[in-house]
C-alpha cells in the first residue's frame, strides 16, 4: 500500500498524541494491530462522509 494522506486524515501531531493510548501495540498483551493509524483514518472517513463501509476508497483497504 502506498503512503497517502487525505485532508481529513489525522495530522502527524494528532497521531503522536493518540497513538500511545491505543491497544494492539507491540509489547502489550493480546493481538497486535496491523495499522492503527489506517483504521482510525478509515473510521474518520466513514463518520465524515456518512458513506457505508462497502463504499470505502481502495486506499483504506477492505
């Protein structure tokens, strides 16, 4: 997957504040998330557009 950022994605500064509070990081119990930033940006896209999950742009994955 290529590295992209849309205008509604989290900024690097916002991500730096949020990332330490998310589960699924290396060294924590349980499963390790593949890409928390991509997941958060995907959820934000859904919330901002009001589109259903099946209409996600391909850049956000399945």
